[in-house]
C-alpha cells in the first residue's frame, strides 16, 4: 500500500498517511539506536532525520536514498 504523506512530528516520531486513509504514528528511536549500520546511525542526528521524504513510489527515504523503510513494515506496526 502506498504512503501519500509523511510528516516529522518531533524527535524520531513520524506521522504516516496511507492512500486508504490509514494513519500511523511511528517512533523510530529504538530502530535507529539499535542499528549497527553507519548509514542508519547517522540519522540519529535529528536535523538529518527530520528531512524525511517520500520517493516516487511512496516509500519514506532519507538522504540520497541511503535509508528507506518498507511501507508494509509501518502498516504492520513493526516499529
């Protein structure tokens, strides 16, 4: 399912709206802090994290697509 909007709220929290109207609030703090991947760890910097955007397929991305999240993981409450 495609995400139509994504909004950074505060800290590591995002508001995600899917095309069917489903609204999810997710907190990626634990995901980021427990990662061993340096490309993911750099997004502990809130200035970088807040620059989340949707690619042309409706996938949340950061940087030059250095980090992205599968929309189904959000929909299935995997965070």
